[in-house]
């Protein structure tokens, strides 16, 4: 047997808000219906779960985004460095043409103008050479470095994990043809 507990307004209008259902129990007395209590507790439980899990979920999503961007920029810088080293190994390449080739490759990226380019020429015995003295069989080293915070947002600094002061470095060695 169900008893609805409602209060009527002065003008006999139906009540506004929540209506609690009560059930008459054989053990004595009127008790709240299980269905109305279950709905109330389910809402509280869901809210409590969201309060506990949402910050962790947001932190995991930020970490995935940051590490994904970190890997992407690192791969792009290594790819450009490798292409520049291959170009530097060609017989007609000069230091100026290698620098302009690298600048053209980096122009496609928003962080491209912040990359430090270092070019070295050396022999098999690791003796430094000038660019005019390069011969077939000598080595050309292309090194590119980029501060991490220039290309990747520092989302995880709020929990104490930051890339501040670190940099991506890509180094490739090619033998002159």
C-alpha cells in the first residue's frame, strides 16, 4: 500500500518540486519507498564518483596530449635534421646552401624560426675542416636544437613535471659523396 505525501498550496495546486513516496510496512510504521531512496542515493553516488575521478581523468588527458606533442615535435626535428644532412652530403652543397635548405624545411613549422642550427665538417679521424677543404669521404654533422617549451605547452607544470630549460636535439652525420 503506497501513500503519497504531498502538501497542497492554498489554491489547491499540485506541489512544486519532489514528491516522496512512502510505503506502509508490516513491521510497523510508514517508511520511505525504496525506489525514491535509490534515486536519491544514485545521484549522490554519481556526483561523488565524478568529483573523485574527473581531476584524474583531466590530468591523464593533459599528459597524453603533452607527451604526444613532445613525440611529434621530436620526430619532426629529427626528420628535418636527417634531410639536411643528406643534402649536406651532396658534392655541390656549401655551408650557405645547407643553411638555406634547413631554413626552407623549417619554414613549415611555427617553431621553425627558433631552431639553432650547427654545421660541422670533419675527417674520418675527427679532425675539424673548413667547408672549402671538404672532399669526398669527409663527414658533415648537422645538429639542430630547439627549447621544448617553445614547441610543446607545459601542461604538467601544475603537478611539478616541467620541461623548462630542456631542449630537443637532433644530430645526424653524413659522409660526403
